């Protein structure tokens, strides 16, 4: 279970989310903020080599690998408690490509779920969620994603396009970019007006978003060298008030 964390009201991270609906923290600053050492992060990143193919892509693609876990965080109780493995569900309004069905993905490995990097990121994201909406119970989903690309076969980090996730807070953390071009993150308002464009490049480059205020999407990725393997590894964590859908 992750430790309780509180952020000062003047914390620049909270200020950015409050002012513009999102914050971007580069990897070195995030690693220092979380107090994580290089060895722990390397072991965390290595678990992306063990993800399973996502077989629920309505576009027929096999370019995405993932694992999934869910947690609850109760108001007044520190940390996150992992729940029994269950499917991921999104309404069609939030995912026009893959929504409307229960999608079962491989379970996140216990050592990854219990390790210092994930626990630290859970603590930080919950502190943001609690600051935005105090006194809430949170349903939390954690997704490990790998998007693979090859010559003539790009990968699509957000094949559903620019979207809301239908949650309260979204944390997107870069784990690794391998032989990759593209993958620019776009943040917009509900009318599609661009608010920011940036690329998560280094390990722990992190975007945190108020999902009710902004939408996000990521451009396709392709190999920089078409003769070599190419992939984009990210961690996505979401906090939603209440319990699981359905």
C-alpha cells in the first residue's frame, strides 16, 4: 500500500493543474520529487518486456501490448489497496473505437504493483486528486502500455483520437522510447482548441491532467531506423470518484 502524501497548496504541480487543467514535469525533476533511485527505475522499466498483446483492438491491430491493475483509495485512509483482477471498461462516448465492451488484459505482476516506483506515482497522483476533490473515495486503474511500430506499419498510442478518459485525474508517465519518431502529446479543450503540444522523451517525463477540463491524444509513432525494433512504453494511471464502472 502506498504511503499518504500531501502537496502544499502552493506546489507548482497543483498550481499548473488548477490554472490550465494539466501539468508537465520532466523526468529528472519527477525522479527527484519521488526519491527513486536508478536501479529501482531500471527494474520497473524492464517489466515492460513482459507485457501481453492487446487482443481487443477493434481496428484489428496487434501493435499494442499491456498489463492492467486496479486499486481503491478510501477517503481518510492512506494509500491504495489493490483489488481483484477485473476487466477494463470504457463507455463508447469516451472510447469510440474500443469502448462498450469488457476488456480483459494480463494482470500487472505483483512485484511491479508493490514496487517503489509505482507506489510513489500512486501517492503523487492521489495527492493531486485529493487536492482537486477532497474527501473522495477513488477507483484507480493502472495500465502498462507498449506501442510497437515497424517500417510501413506505424503504431497508434491513442487510436481513438483526442479524448477524455471519463475519470477525474490522469497521470501519463514515459518509461522508454526505443528507436522512435513521433508520439507527440496534444492537449485540447472540449472544442478541440490546442492548449499544449509536447513530447514525453525521457524516463519519468510525466503529464498529469484534470480529465474533466482537458482532452488528450498522442500522434502515431514510427521507427527512426526501419531496420531495428521500435516501441513506446508508457504508464497510465487514472483516478475516478466512487467505485468501478458497471
